[in-house]
C-alpha cells in the first residue's frame, strides 16, 4: 500500500466534522509553507504540491458525501 492510499483510507474513516478539521489543518500548513517560501526558509518545495493535493482529496470526499446524501434521500 502506498502512503497516498493509506491517507485516503484514513480520511474516509473520518466523519464530516473530522474532514472539516483535516481541511482546516491542511490549509493552515499550506499557509505556513507559503510563508516559508516567501522568506526563503522552505527546504522541501514539493511539500506544497503534496498539501495542495491533500486539500483536493478532502474536498473530493466532502463532495462525494454530499452527492451520496442527496441521492440517498431522493430514492
């Protein structure tokens, strides 16, 4: 199993509030990394890309749950 697969499985186990917290944490980390980059202190530039993709994963899970809830209540 890859690191990404494990991360996605852990995110799927979270409830809606947990996903919102994960999203907030990732956004905060992205802000810190951007500040480090601006001041020339950032050593791992790839980490910015990883965090942005993590944010996208969380958004995808939130949207998938919203769609599932909407279609589940109709039928």
